């Protein structure tokens, strides 16, 4: 006697995965992780370097522009300090944006592999 796939046995919840589905999902996640491998130390160092440069470059550009403005238009205010802080803020926002985008990509990948 075969059951209609659209009809579920009484007392079963269609939203709740069966044990076989859970085991299958876990096995596929494990195989995918084994194929992709884990990032090594060099990958982590590269990411730290990338984040460091994304903060350092705008900071140095702001300081250089500030120095140029201070030499061109001397006055009571220090453009160097103001633009250095502005460059640092832009660099930190840039790094935060990049890290949050990578974090979201990892979450999406994890949720996609749960299916």
C-alpha cells in the first residue's frame, strides 16, 4: 500500500524535518566542508592585511591632503589633524562595511547548505 506524497500521516508536522532529512543535511554539509577545506593561517593574515590597508590608506590620504592644505593656506586651524581624523573615520567605516559583507556571505552560505 503506497501513500499519497501530498497526504501526511496523522500527527506528523510538515515543517519538522524527519531524522533521515536531518542526517542527509548534516552529511552534505560535512562533505561540502571537506571539499572546500578550511582557510589556513595565510588566509587569516591576508584578511588582516586587507582590513589594515582599508583603514591606513584613507588615513594617510587625509593626512597628506591636510598637509598640502596647511602649506597652501596657513591659518589658525590644522587641516592635517582634521583630515587625518576624517580619513581614519572613513577607513574604519570601510573596514566595517567589508567585514559585515563577508560575515553576511558566510551566513548565507551556511543557511544555503542547511537546505
